[in-house]
């Protein structure tokens, strides 16, 4: 066919040019070695094109490799991990809240040949794809999920980016959500809600403490009521604590049982205790005072 004949003609032309270039290299040896020998570092690979076609054998390196001047061109590719920041993206969450989210992406070249031949600028393309993926993933999440599930969102983004960049020879190793910025009004509302929740929890804790204290006091009162000696022991403990404070005056609490004999023995009428004369004298004293 015509296409096959054209391809065969091009192959013959390429063969002739290659042969002529090799003859020139041999004729100018060893000066030609300056232009033929190239070096790539351990973390680099060289993708070689001969007359516009990808040279068989894949990327070269690390170390020394040879090219044929005039007909060979090569492109160095860095295989080290590269990071870039995803600019803040205005995202409308699933519950209709607008937030600004930015991230950082870590990637590396897994196949230098594909990265050079399948995409014009793998770095720029990966950046654009990362921004789009960030908006798409976070657009399916509620605000609470965005704030609390950053790690899972990062894993979802990493898997999605890695799958999309695989035809470009790019391996996305990690994605991290850096910051989630909320509108000022929403920040104030959330702060007020959090403060109200903290106050409510504090009141509940205080009420529970008072309830436990009341229960303990009730149990202590029941124990003291059942065992009067416990009250006497409490008296002694109180005296010991007062004496330890170096007070100049000490009040000794005396149980009321000690006065019961005096109270019961002195319940007679005044006339019985002092006689009739005493009663008349008391009457005279009252009249004189009046």
C-alpha cells in the first residue's frame, strides 16, 4: 500500500542518515566523543529520540550513555518526589456551605518514557487535575465531614489522582488537606454553639457533683443517727483540728445528754423550790420594781 511504501522509504532515509552520522563520528574521533558522551545522575533518566522517533530500549541511565549528534535528541526526567501546593479552592459543600480549602500533593515519575511521550507537561497537568479533584471530592461532603474526616478525604483524593495520572507515568504518593477556612459569620456561630455546649456540660457536671455530695451527706447522717458514738468521734476530730490551728480560744462542744439530769431534776414550780415565803418575797419584789 501507499502508507507502507512511504514508511519503508522513511526507514531507508533514516538508515542512510544514521550511517553517515556514524561515519562522521569515526572520522572525527576522539573529538566527537565530547558530543557523543552524556551523563545522567542516579535520580535521573534520559529519554532519547532518533530522528523524532522514540529510541528502543526505554529511558537510559543512570550513568553514561551515548547519542549520535545531529540525529539524536534527549530529555532528562527527574525521578525524585516532587510536592506542590493546590491553591485555595472555593467549594460549596453538600449542605450548601461555602468553604475555602487548600491541599498539598506529593508525586513522582514512575515511567520516564511515558511521562515524556504521553503528556506535554506532566507537572502542570497534575496540578490542574489536583485542583479539579479537590473540588469534586469535597463537593460531595457535608461541612462536618470536611472538618472531621480530613484523613479519609486525603486517601480518596490520592487514589483518584493516582488512577487518573497513571497513563502519564506519574505516581501520586500522598495528598494532605492543609487548611479549611470558613466564613467569619459561620465561625462566630460555631464558637457560640461550642461555648453553649461547654456551659451546659459544666452545669451537668456540677449538678451531678451536688447530687453525689447530698447522697454522701445523707448516708453520713444515717450512720451518725444509728451510732451516737460516731458523733462523739467527730467532736474529738474537730477539737484536734482546732487545736492544730493555734487558736487562743477553744470551744468545747458538750453533748446535751450531760445536762439531761439537771434539766429533769429542776422542773418543779418556783413555790415548791423556795416555799411560800419565798413566793411572797418574790411578789413583793415585783411590786416594788413596778
